[in-house]
C-alpha cells in the first residue's frame, strides 16, 4: 500500500494546489468552462484545500501499511475516487465541449478506485503494543 499512498499523495497534492491557487484555470482544463463568480471560486479553492488535505494524509500514512487507520484512509479514497468517476462522467456526458483532461481524469480516478479496492483486499496487520509484548 506504500506505493498507493505515495501516488495518491502526489496526485491529490498537485490537484489540490492547482484548484486552491488557480481554480478557474483548473476547471477550464478539466471541464472546458471557466468559473468567474466569487462563490464558485471560493468553492473551487475549498475543494482544492480538501484535496491537498487528502494528499497530505496519504503522504503521512505511506509508512503505515496495513494498520486500521491506513485501511480507513484507503476506504475514504475509494469513496472519493468512485464519486469523482460518477461526477466527472456525468459532467462529460451532459456538457459539450469538455476540457482536455476530463476523460483522462475519469480513467485515472477509475484506476485509483480499483487500486484502492485491491489494497483493501490485503489482510490488515495486527499491531501489538509494547505493553502487551
């Protein structure tokens, strides 16, 4: 699961920084339409900070293979990636034109969903505290 955490961290930190710093440009590349209204920019930046937070959590968990907390984080990433596939696919089907990165993002999130589910299939590691040994 270490590779999964590292790859997820890099992807989400990158996407999070892009959305937090350049929400309109990021949305244009993804959806083919810019966002200019102040509330939409605020929500875009908030989404960016949320992705940045997921990336940091994954980076910090990269050495915590198989613990219950790591499995909880991977479960949350399944939900996020699956939700991203549904939301982005729906946006792509309903609107034309779409941004150049929309369908690659859908494929990437689908692949990440499968990778996360595969990681959850591994047996969890039992951690014994020092007082029990």
